[in-house]
C-alpha cells in the first residue's frame, strides 16, 4: 500500500495552508495520509464519515482546494445532490477525487455523475488495485458557474 499512497500523493500540490475535505466510509489509509499531508503543509483537514452527512448537507462555500470522497457514493440516497453539495464547498479551480470499490462502481457512472454536476477535466487514474479513482476539476464559469 505504501507504493500506492506515494502515487496518490502525487495528485496533490503541496501549498501552505491547504484545505482538504475528506468524506469517507472507513478508508483509514487515505484518512491517515490526508492528515499527515495537511499537517506537513500547515493546512486544514475537514473530515466527515459518510454516516454524519445528511442528504441535503451544506458546507461553507468555496472553502476547500481538494475534496476526497472515499467509498461513499453507494451510501447516499441521491448521488447528484451529494456531489453538488461537495461542488459548492470547493474553491474555483479545485479538485474532487472519487474512490469507489471496483466491484460496486463503474468508471463510466462516476464520469457521468461528475459531468452532470459540472466538473470538468475528468480522468480515471489506476493507482489502487481494489478501487476506481476518478479525479475532476471545478472550473469557474463552466456549467453551473458557481
């Protein structure tokens, strides 16, 4: 797992005071990595377990540079509403990273969800043997323009 986490780390740009949102469903390795990464960058990590997130959750607008959503899509009633809530919490030009178990998700559905929610530059990256990883970018004035 060490090699995979090193490759995962390359998805993030180190910058002072980085702000990351992590909503997970028990992926401890990812949560631990994000804690260490934000600490090294004197940043802020806002962690939530998916069970703490109600269907119409709302976070502070434009607060995070990255959102890492780990194994959560099958745990929410309305995936689009959930991802739209994350979208609004991201700064302009911020990134979202979705990690979902390969047997319970398809990359095509993850692409479609992100596209529907106005994310752009959607790419799948094969890092983890048991998880699909899809990364996309929020671009200001594209799609929802918010």
